[in-house]
């Protein structure tokens, strides 16, 4: 929460006029869409890796597939729609809102590294493992292999392609 507060204070400091508020909105939407992309794809990844774990409710396979379609559709809108904010926002002449959003989203990586590898010493909390029916730090075999990384790479390609391909009318 402290990290969230810090990032929001920085973003609000940028927003000193209407154009600044639009810029902050565009940057925060990039983070929101990235978050949704990761969550919508997490369903099939966990289905592959942890399908054997009993759950109170299991999403139908067609819904998991629809999630993937919507995840990539959101990235199409993010890549193509970022240019709209360049016209509306006064700060867009300084930096592209898409790139600013990606930079702000990447700032969480050092926070994750500190939290997981320094504070938690690279181990998951025992309660999380107990809920999954696992013992020790054994997470079981990773069956998804390279698919999650391929999905992330495809997401990057979709965003960059749509941002390049779609143009605003003159």
C-alpha cells in the first residue's frame, strides 16, 4: 500500500491541469489493462499447472478460453487507443502515455524483487502452500513450460503492433 501511495502521489503531482489529469488517466489505464491481461491469462496457466487441486468452483473451459480472447482484445485497445491520449493530453508532447504507463508498470519489478527475494528470502508463505495442499516449498512440476512466457511475448507484440499500425485521422 505504501508503494501504491507513493506512485499515486507522483502521478497526482504531474496532474496540474486538465491535460495532466488526462495523462494520469491514460497512464493508470495502461497499468489496469496489464493487470487484467495477467489475471485473465492466469486461469489457464493455473489450470495446466494446478488442475489437480480441488476448488470450491471450477470455471468451465470455454470461459477460460474466452478470458484469453478478451485479454488480447484489451491489449489491442491499449495499443491502438494510446494515441488518442496523445491528442487530448497536454503532457503527451513530452512522453507517449503508453510508454509512460509501461514504465510505471515496470517500477513494480524492483518492489517484487525486494519483497520476495530479500524480505521473504525467496520462499512462499507457509499458509499459501497449505491452502494448495503442498508441503514444504515443493510447488510440484511446472507443466505449462514456456507457454506463459510465449503469452507475455505475444502480448508485447500485440501492443506494439497495434500502437504502430493504428493511426489517428488527420
